[in-house]
C-alpha cells in the first residue's frame, strides 16, 4: 500500500491544469439547447401531428405539454446541480411540482377518455413509428447527458442518473406529444409515463455503472 | 485560494492544499473507522477523488463544503464496502486458524501432553525408563526387562513409583493452576 505522503506527491506530479466546469445552470442550458436542436431536426424530417393546431387550442393538451416540458427543463437543471459535489441533494425535488402537474394531466385525460376506449380502437400500426421516435430522441439525449455529467461517477451517480433519466423522459414525452397522434389517453399514459418510469428506474439501478463506464479512467 | 491556483496547474499550491487537508480528512474518517488502516485508505480515496474531480470546484464558492461533501461520499462508500464484506466474509483470526493435522486443532490436549512429558522428564532415570518402555512404548514386562537389563520385579516397582511420583507432581501443578 502506498503511503499518504507518496500519494500526495504522485497526485501533485499529475496536476496538469484543468478547465473549470461552467456553472451548472449554464451547462443545463447547453444540454437543453441540444435537446431543442434534436426536436427541431425531428420537426423538419418528421411532420408534426396533423391535428397539432387544433390540439393546441385545448387547455388540457397545452397544460400537459407545458408540464412535461417544464419537468424536462427542471430535471435537467437539477441533474447538473446535483452533479457538483457541494450542492444540496434537495435539488432532486426541483422537478417534482412540474412532474406532479404532468402526471395529473395524463391521469385526468385518462379518466375522461377511458370510457371511450374500445377494444380494436388501439392504433397498433403506429407503435413502430412511436418507438423509432422514442429512440431517436432518447438515445442522443441520454448519451449527451451521460458524457456531460461523467464526473458524477465519483460523486452521486444514482441521484444524478434518476434526475437525468427524468429529464430525458420528459423531453422525449414532449416530442411524442408534438409529433405523434394518439387519441387514446391510455396509450399516452403507457408511452409517456411508462417511458419516464422505465428511464428513471434504469437510471436508479444502473446509473452507477453507466457513469463509471463514461467516466475518465 | 490554493485550489483555484491548483486548477491552473500550480503544483506547489496543490501540494500545500493536499497536505493541509489531509489531517482534517483523517479526523473525518476517524469518526467512522477505528482501524488506522481503514482511516488511511479512506483518506487516500478522498484525495484521489479530489484529484479526479478538481475541475468541478468553483472558486466563487467556499472550498470547505465541497471537500466535506466528497469526503462524506467516500466515507459512505467505505462503510458500505465494509458492511458488504462483513456480511459475506469472516476475518481470519488466530482462533479460527485450523490445520489438517488433528493435533494442531487440539491446543489444550497438546499443552497437557507437554506438561506430562516435562513431568516424565524430571523423574529419576530408572523410573523414567520404566514408564517410557512400559507405558509410552507399550512394551511387555519381558521385552522391557530384556532391553533394559532390569528384572521384571524391579521394572514393576519402578513403574509403580514413577506413576506415584507423576500423580504427585501433576496433582500439585493442577492445584497450583
């Protein structure tokens, strides 16, 4: 075993100048700009849902989309704040109010529309397109988040992964609502909320491992 | 502050910083570990982490909480590791050591045997030979007589006296113990 003074000497010998991280909020804005870029690219390649203009006039839909977007933004900010060693872990709660509103709108829509959902009315053909959209948004956003927060591997990987997963899931859900037409709220619930739960759970379970994979060795 | 200069690559400032914080880190670790090896391991883990994430320090914010947060992370990790290894492993102590040969596991019997051997060693030579041949080597009276040149009667007497002496010696030892 190396003695502590020797360790200090070897660390000093390796003390190359480092570039300081920008403030967490600025970095979160960077990630959100990247997310906006991806959504713009999707809007150019994929058409937005045909009834978007109509839906945007419905307060329910607007509330839902605003809440999911807010959840994404707040969760992203929380992730970057949590990734620094000295910020309070209470930042994990930052996206909770928006998340609550988002989940409530999904639940409310579900409650209202559940009755109208009949067997055979589920648009099963859409699922592949839906899944492709999900991967196209989710994967680059997750990778960007993982690389930008790789230093969190040594600090609070699980906490950061949970809020990062929520940020990615919320942005992806926003994309789904803009690009994908689902009349049945049950499907929205399954896709949006299911994905959110899945990503957050994956973040919680494998966050430590994912970050140590992305971390500099 | 030293950390800001260390981030810029100032090695002297970095060395001073690390040397200054080491006793403090040791006192944090000592709150959770008793074993000095564990304390030193934790201190070194903290120093390595500080080195790896030194770019996350923002000079506009105080250094203390940044350092303490990192130290607490490593302490928690070390405690978890310790908990895991305690749950699955048992530290090998002298009491747990065991060997294939049965006599190695009978420490008490071995020490009793030594006392007996010492007692036999202290007997007068005639009695000692009689005891060795008749009891330890399990010779018959005739064989022992042939080997030692003593008569059978003399051997019997010697063996009897030897047992009596041993009984007395070991008896007094036991009482002393």
